[in-house]
C-alpha cells in the first residue's frame, strides 16, 4: 500500500519511505515530489460549478502530462455524497479526459454500491459520507480489487485505518493528517512510513 501526501515539498530530501507518493489537486499544483519521480494521484477538487473549477483542473492535467509514467490515477468530477449525480458526471466528462494517458478513477459516492463500475475507469477512489462508507466500503473495495482496478481510499489519517484497508485490496490512501502536524515534515513522513510497514495486504483476495 502507498500513502499519498499533499505537499509541494521535496519529500526525497527527507528520505521518505519508498511507499510514500504525492496527492495533488488544482490547489496544490505540480509539486517537487512529482517532478522527482514519486508516484502520484490527482483529485479533481471540484466542489463548485463545473464550468469554474473544471478549467483549472484541465490546466493542471496539461502540466502533469509529462509525468504520466508515474501517475496512479486522476479522478473525474464527482458530486460529494451523491452516487447518481457522480455517475452522470462521469458520463458527461469522460470524453474530455480519455486519451490523455492517465488512469481514470471513478469516485465512489453514496448510492453506487449496487451498480457496476462504469466503462472507461481503471481505478476507483472511495469518497462518500462516513455512515455510507462504514456499511458499503469493504464489499465495494474488494469487488474493485477482484476486477483488477486500482483502488484508492481518501480520508485515511491513522495507522489503524491503513492496517484495516490493506487486506481489502487498497493500493493507496491519502488524508489530511500531514497538514495538521506541528512536529515537522521529516518526523511526520517517518510516522507515515511506520504506518505503511504495518499495513500488509492479503496474498489473495477471496473470490
């Protein structure tokens, strides 16, 4: 499992754990960790009208195109807490994103649990409200892993959650834990490295 951190700093300068990558978005931009070759994911950060935020997102993806070889996924615009609207958004925006060389991630939101994953996605990103995740996250992630999709989980801010998610087939996680630490980047990255060392996937998911 990888942990993707949201920082523009050069995490290689702190000898970060090899399983630590970078999480970016329009507000973060193209950080030094991406330029140095760390694996990365990109979230659309679309919470306002698509016409306003989508342009900023596409601008960032253009800057990221030289780094497609290390990209883990980029998400398509989603609607927090609304699976039906997120699926509609996927279908509306897929033509803009396909063919850019990035693995495309479908964001799992409330209500999507009974549906097949949409055509064109090679990754899933677990969003959704906390109550919905508690009920539906485990079977959704396991199904995605069995189907060979890359699996990412957002809002992971503890060693306990890392350990719980690894056996479900999660390939990477991210969270805001790093942003709220006052102990310094080097020590915080070291703590995340310890989390990763304790998060072991199962050798084979049950069929």
